[in-house]
C-alpha cells in the first residue's frame, strides 16, 4: 500500500475518526504505524472497504478499515484489536 497522506478529523469532532479510534483504545500514532507497516491487506466483509492488519508498537494486533480518497490519500474509518493470526 502506497500513500502520502492520512486524513484525520479534529479530536473534538464527535463523529470523527480520531474519537472513534480512542473509543477502541487506539491512538492516531498507533494506527499510522499499522498503515505504514501492514502485515496483510484485505477487504472488509461487512463494509466492502479496504483494510489492513498489523501490530501497534505496543504489540496489539489490529485491523484498520479505511477509504482511499485518491491514489495518495487515506481516511481511516475505524481500527480495533482482533485475534492474532495463528
């Protein structure tokens, strides 16, 4: 996955992606790390959006679901911890 920019909403935006990540116990930095270092990529079975899987710096295995705004820009929709691959 190649991208140049990640779009983040303001932290105080009630329906924004930053607040949504925080509700799942994740930070912008952790999600950016996974987006920059994905272990695998897929398409979400529930939404049809692109997603990737990877480890946060603290070792949590998470999925990040995102939209591609254009060839260089991503908008993370959600991210949350999932079971580690076996």
